[in-house]
C-alpha cells in the first residue's frame, strides 16, 4: 500500500505519466491576450456610436457662410443667411462710422464701441445677425428703401426697437445689440462667417 508521500510527486517534479506543472508565463500571456481582445472589441462597438454623434455633411456645410463683399457699395447693406438665420452685411460710410463713434458709451443700453463690433483694418464692414434681440423678428434697414429707424441703422417693425449705424440698441424693448457672429476676412473682398 502506498503512503501519502509516494502518491504525491514533489513540487517541480514530473509525475509518473510525464505531466508537468502549468507554465506561469503562458497564463500571463493568455490574460493579456484576453484583455487586449476585449479592448479591441469594445473599441469596435463604441467607435460607430461616437461617430454617429458627429454632425452630418449637410450640417457642416451650413456651419459657415462665405460672403463676397466686392459688390457692396459704401452705405449699402445686403441680407444673406447664416445657419438658417438672416445675416446683415453693411458697408459703412465715413459719416456712419463718425456718427457711431460720436455716441458716448453711457448713452447705450448695451455699451460697445464700433471698433469692438468690427475687425481691425475693416472698420467699415459691420456684420450682424438680422434677428432682433427682443423677440426674434427681422429688423428693417438692410434692404434698399427700407425704414432704418431714427438712428439710421435698423428698425424692428414688430415692437419698435431702433438700432444705430453700429447695430447697437438705442430705443425700444430689445435688451441687447444685434449679435455679431464669429467671422474672419479671407481676402479684402471675401469674409467667412462661422
């Protein structure tokens, strides 16, 4: 009859049938492989989900608007669209610039200088969203022959808000100036809005 000492081979020794203990490096490799396989699988699942949250091509196309300024004469304004909202682009005359600069900031509800609302070197180009800051109506004054209001800028026909030549609120219920969107000049006659 075999004793307990004879039945169990000593540690590290091969058994009677040639069995050996499992290699610890093989176990580590299997764990790394399983974790790597799981990480790649999670990435394959998550990447399309995250990518589906990116804006579509039609939305990206609407995110910027390029405006050609070459046909806009001094004293003239045009209406275009930016992100489905009206956009006013106005070429100010030297008189309109002087008129805007003469207004003391203390007389303004939303104090901003004309220089703060335009780009350096392009002080004659005033670019604003054409949406009244009161209730979102489209002010008049950008089209030929439209009412520019008592301050020579824009006039909102809905509730009587009047803006000056720098599109700053001067009279009426609108709380703030017309919004100046982000824009940059890509050349002397082209501006990219957005």
